[in-house]
């Protein structure tokens, strides 16, 4: 019933069980072997790894397959690769930083025009790419709610272009000029949202890491002048075409929950630092919402703490028709297997309404 329950929650129809999803646990090889009996790992073929991950999703009835298509690769030679620490088992995701050849100073950032550097895209080609991505996801995850979307919506796109250091230096050097950079970037990324609006698919994932765990890293006034007005323009084709819109940001975006809701989204995806209680109280009857369980509690492995965390999330979300349980931000491969299995056990005990 995962597909039906997932869409029922998206449509605020209060399914009989609280649906759920998880991120990265489909590459936690110890959990996969414990649940499915399939032995896989970093050295396995891509086909075997995908088969193993999907077997876990089926065994645990995942309801929602988080996905975006447009990411940092779209930025081409202008991408500033900040590197990546070891996260996945086997260290397969380790990358050393690679500075952009185009941005060395804040002034380089403030002069940047994505139309000149990244160019115009063909709307029909973008539409076809999104439809193909959605169809592929639906084939791979037939029992879940599927989507496609944009990872580099605004702030995440500028992080990918400039890297954190130059982004912060440019924003601090001249917030107004940096706001104009944000406006130019929004006009460029609009073509992707126009294509999504025209595409034949039911749901779009909007990803934008607009905050840190402590909240905004630029003045809230700046966000309200340069980010959220652009969101309304970006999302307008999605709203007009009747698509469901999920918004994801890492960190603590509690301060901006109302701003984000006003931009036309259908649901929130969050980490534990964002106040899910506020979302449930203010938007629990009008929006779906996903996440909030704290991955650090699973990493500690204490069963009493794990149970208390699932109970906390259920006490907030269970009364709301569109709540999905999920660990935010991920269940990484160094999480104790027994902790993950116990978390799932408690979820299964408590998920029925």
C-alpha cells in the first residue's frame, strides 16, 4: 500500500498508517544484508547495488522517492567543487576541492551573469529531460511517490558556482550587488522551472539549502528581498499547472517557514533543526511534511533514546494527514545496524492511526 499511502498523504487524505521514507540507508550494506539477505558493498556492480537498495525499500514499504535531476553538473566549467569528505562505505565519495578558474575575488562574483556564461537552454529539450527522468524514477520505484526537480534552485546554485568562501565574501562586501547576482541567477534558472511547469509529471522537488544549522547566514531582510520574491516567480509555472511542490532545505529554516509556504509549495522536507511542531500547528491541515527524526540519536545507538525520538515525531505528525516519518538528514553507513533495525521496529509499532 506504499504508493497509495504516499499519495494519500500528499493529497492530505489521512492514510491509515503514517508513511515514511529514508535517505542513504539504501547504501547501508549491513542493514540491507540484515533485512534482505543480499550481500552487497562498494565493490559490487552498480546493478547489484541498485537491486539491493530497492529490495530494502520494498521490504520496508518506503512511500516517497526523493529525487532531483538538475544539479551542479549543469554549471559546467563554472562549478566550484569544494570537495567531499568520506561519507559512503568504502570512501567512494571522497573528492579533493577544485577551485573554479572563473572566480578568484568577490568582485568576480558580483560581476557574474549566468546568461552570458551558462547560456540559454532549449525549453523543449529541458521538458523532455524532466519527463524522461520522472518516467525512469517511476519505473525504478513503482511503489512510491516519484518526482524530479532542481537541486540548484538559488542559494544552492550560487554555492555550487562560487563556493562558500567567495559567496560569503561577496554577500558581505556588497549585499545589494550580491542580491542582483541572485536576481540574475533566478532569471536564468527560471527556464528550468518553466520546463517543469510544461512537463507531464505530477510532483516537483525544489531543493535549496538556504540556511545553516544555526539559521540564516545573511540578513533575513536580504532573503525576503532577493530569495522569496524570486521563489514565487520560479514556482508560478508549477502552481499554474497543478503540480505538487515539495521544498527541501538542510539546516534550520524555522524563521522562513511562513515565507516558503507563501511561495506556493505543497509540502516541507526538513532536518531535525527545523521546528516541525510549528509546521504541524500552522500548516498541518494544508501541507504535507517529511522528516525531523534526528540521525545523531540513531548514531548513538541507545534504544530508549531511539524510541523516544520516534514517539516525539509521531506525537507531532500523526494527527496531521500529510506527515511522513524520515530521519533527517540521512542514515549514514556508520550508523549501528541494530540501531537502524530498532528504529524501523518502533516505526512499525507506532505507524498505525
